[in-house]
């Protein structure tokens, strides 16, 4: 892992989660990605967070 990498997992329903989702929406709105590309990216992010939380044993094969 790169030393400057930080993974944050805000609690569901928390103010931190609300702010993170709001920021993600802004980034997606400015990204130019298609709706399908956005959905695929969000699926991968959810899978990765599940892996980080220990809910998914092997992210590489998800």
C-alpha cells in the first residue's frame, strides 16, 4: 500500500457517510462517466469496502 493511501469507512447513516456520498456524487457528476460506468465503479467500491471490513474474504476474486 502506498504510504499516502488512507482508507476511511464511515459508519452507515453517519454525518461522515453523508458527506462522503455527497462528495462522491460531485466527483461522478464531473467525471463524464456514463451511468453504466458509474454503477460498475460503485459496485467495485462497495465490494472493496466489504473486503476491508472483513465481510468478503477475497476481493481479487469477487
